[in-house]
C-alpha cells in the first residue's frame, strides 16, 4: 500500500471518529485537510468528499445513535430527500465559481457556524 493511501485511510479514520462523536466530517475535517495538506483545490476537495460519502458512510454511527434513542427517523428521511436534490442544485451552482471565491465563502461559513456554536447557550 502506498504511503498516500495510508495517509488517506488515516484521514478517513480521524474524520470517522469526529463524525461519530460530533456528527461532522466532510466540511469541517476532510475539506480543509485535503486543501491545505494534500493540495487539492476547493472544488476537488468538495467533490472528493461528496464521492467518499456515496457509500453509507455514517451507517454504523447512525445505528449506534439510533440504538440509544437519539435519531429522529422521519426527520432524517425528509432531510435526506432534500439533501439529495439540494446537493445537485448546489453542485451545479459552484462549478463555474472561481476557486479562491469558493474557498472564502466556505471559510466564512465555517467561521459563522463556529461563532454561533461558541456563543450559544
């Protein structure tokens, strides 16, 4: 196995641990690492993250949360349907956006979310 494959696998394990703990992974772990450590463009990192999520990535973690009574199944189903359509809309929207602009928008989004999480009760 090539060293890059080991690094990618390690990144997946780390993203999986954080995903299982906090429900995060793609946007907050994978994309920044792929851009800043592996040299992908913002578009490539976002596309690669989406491709990695095609299999049922969160299935085992979601199952564990469901066992503990912490999954609202009807809500998750409707969100999934909306995400399916919204993902296509969003992907179409950003394809011609310059990478530096997309990176800045992504950063502002993460900053906004982090401030909200830190300052909320």
